């Protein structure tokens, strides 16, 4: 048996054994991908455990993340993981979870939700182009990722940007969980890839010589390799769809075993990979001696205090404006402070107002631009954004209407899970969007985002709060941030304060012994203040709080939180679903139905968000509470 075949057989043995020890996993793809991953890790890519953050490192992503055992094995051969790590596959708090997560050394993208890894690959390729890195991205994906809609979104973006530094490797075994792919698809993958303008190649998954030749060919556009594989290649269960998600059984695992020792690497393979590690180490040492691009966190550390002036030195607006109008100038000022920011929107630059005249587009003719035109591809946008930020050189923001952030929510969730501190700018944030109607009015998304773990949501009421929220979003290091802004004008709020908003919630108006405290966000803050004026005429003592961010407020001391919530009656006011407000309020004034189609003034009147109607509701709620 040729020595490389022995290496591949040994990799398959370890992968199958990991799954057998765990008593769960996905052996089928793990076995099929052994040849291509061996070629990539053994001779193509440049990685080294001592240079995990280097701009010169190549990236390998396994988007069909259930095939991660083979990826973990290749990382172990490069010294990122130990044999003990491999034995702990799918065990609590191990470095080898059931799908790849970025907390594992050498893993560049958390994958599992099918298709995410393809978008992540495009994000890395964009970031590499931006910093002029010579590195490449290789992403492996299966039939499931291929079928997901996100794949079209990100393939189209890669093609439009002519990203000649990304290689898409399609593990086409024609098997999904339910059986043959003939159950659900009949198109030609080759024609699809050619329609994008990709360089398209096809070969057998076991033909390592042809795989090597294709990977070595010069690239002038995104490259797609259709790898014709058989699920569970190399064992007696080859071709069975049952091998997708079930251990093979020890007898089948032993078919790969070459010696009496259990769970060991082939000595010659260890030596082979050790030599490759030495080559890579020399490469990184020489490359980084010539040039190193500053990382985002290095830039942030040097300008962190200075960047606060973006909101601390701000002169507030004194007229009614949509809060979205404050975004572009704030982003420009943050860039001027020295924060490297690379953002974009889903075909809504003119609506979200996130692109200033100072910016140039990032495109195939200008990789130096700072604004990405994602097109109407929200899911692809949030997935791409994750890797731009994770790469470590630019902080990424994306922008769309708040309702359509739901289209991109899987990427947002993966950012929260992976502690990737993206900024999401969500405009047209309530029924105030108006005439476009309830399909565009995101009343239920506030509870969704607030329920997520490790994510902040801000709903600012004026220019000062907008500036602070955007600054906060661009200066986090582990937590994504959503900033919601209005389409409709919002009356100025003279009472907003720097010291208060830095705590997430604060008094705009405080009385010593309140009968009632009103909590409000965004465009409902001026309404709450005017309602308080009317209530005071009825001899009620009313305090008003801006609840800029639940999550930031929750981080404050118990004494501070109690000081805001020490009131016999607390009522929240927000033109959205009320779920979640009970943590702070006794009663909530919000949306109990979906919205409607009318101008924003008619909408607020119809749904009861005028000072007078708010007062009527408050008096009714207080009367019921007395009973």
C-alpha cells in the first residue's frame, strides 16, 4: 500500500474510533473527507500553532461541521490538539465538540447550521483582500450546505467581488439524512458554479493526485472543486446513508486498523506532518519579519479613551429627526479616531443611512474601500460579517431594516455563541416605519434579541444615545451589539445624559417619592416625558427612565438598579411586543397585535401611542392595580 494511502487509512481509523468512543457522531463524511483534508493540511496550507492570529495564515473551514473529527485529527498532527483531546470528542468542556467552535485551537469558524461556513469563508477572503494578505481560504461543504439558500447568497457575493483567494470544495456524496439527494434536487452543480463565473473543476474524492493538481493551479476567480465522494469511503458500509449520523460499530472501525495498538498515529505520518510544521514555522517567521498589519484590538487599545469623545464632546440635536440620521456621521467620527471599520448593508445604504460621502465601496476594482454592497442577502451578510470581525483586523458592521435582521438571525446567533463582537445597525425599528405595513414592522424582534445570550440591544432616543450606542458596539471585544434606530422623526430629549446612558438605563426625570415610574425606549421616550407632564397635572408624582439597553443596565450594581426601580408602580412604554418587560415593570404598554399600513402619526394614534392615550391606559392600569 502506498505510504499516503496508509496515512489516509490511519486518519480514518482515528476518526471512526473517536465517534465510536463518543457513541455518537457522523462517520460518513468524516471518512470521505480524509484524502482532501490530508492534502490540504499535509502540503498546501500554511498554519502554525505559534502563529494562530497571523495575517499570513491560510484558513480551512469545514462547513459541514459534523465531519469535524477529521479536521480535529489534522489539527492534532499540527500540534494544536492532543491525542487526549481526540478521545474526549463530544465530551463536556472538551476542545473537540460535536461541531467545530472557535474556542478550539486552530478552528476558524463555528459551523453546524448548514451553509454558515461558506459565508464565513467569503468573510475571511474579503478581510484578506482588505489587508493585502497572500493567504487563501479553503471551505469544504456537503450537499446540505449546497442546498441551503445562504450558499447562493454568498457564492454570488464572492463572484461579484471576484475573490480569487477562496476555494469552495463541494463534498458531493449525493446523500442527506433522508436518503439520496435525488429526493430533493436535480440541478447540475457544475453549471451552477459556472453561472457564477467560478473556475470549476471536478474529480474523485479518492484521487489525491488530481486533488493536488487542481489545488496547485493558478487562480484568477473563485475556485469550485466538485469532489465526487462516497459516504463512509474505505469501510464495508460505504454508500449507506445510515452512516451519516450513526457510529459504525467496532467491527467496522477495526477494518481501518493497521496494528495492534489502539488509537495511535502512524509514526511516518507524524514525521511527515512534523516536517510540514517546520516548513510553515520558517515561512511565518520570515513573513512577519517583513510586515505585520495592526490588529483591531491593538488599534482599539491605543484609541479607546480618545474615541469616547465621539459622544462626550457631542452637541445634541435640538430638532426632531429620525435617529437613523445620526449614524453615518458617528461612524465617520469613530473611523477618524483610528478604529478600523469595514461595514456594509443589504441594498439599503440610502435607507439605513450608514454610508457617508467620505467612504468608497469595497469591490473587485477597489479592495481598499470600506463599504460592502451585500445586495439583498441578509443571511449571507451576517455570516460573512462574522469572519471579517473574527479575522481580527477590522470591526465589521452590517445594516438593514430591523425586521429583515430576522433573515440574517442565524449569523447573529453564531456571533453571540462565538463571542464575535459585530455591530448590527437595525433601522425602521417599529410601527413608526409606517405605510409599508406590518410585514415590515418588527414588533416581535425586540423580545427575540433580548432573549439571546451574549448580545446587547440598544434603542436610542436621540443623537447622544445613538453616538454612545454605536461607540459601544464598535468597542466591544466579545459581545455583538444591535442598535435600533427610527425611520420617523423623534422629538429632541434635552434630559439625556452621558453619565446615565453609560449605565444602560437612567432617570430623565426623577421625583423623590414617585407614585409612578415610566420606562421607555427610543421614539417612545419623548412620549413618556409628555405623558408624565399630563400626569403631574393630575397631582401624580412621576419619574421617567430611558431604558437604552436592558443588558447594560443588568450589569450595574444592585443598589443602582434598585434606585431606578424603587417605585410603587412601574409601567413600560414601547411600540413593540411586551414580552420580557416584566423583569422590570409591573405593567406594559406595547403592541398586542401586528401593525398596519398608514403614516407614522396615524399609526401611533391608532395603536394608542400618544401622550393622551398613554395617560388613559396608565390611569386604567393603576386603577386595576388598586383593586
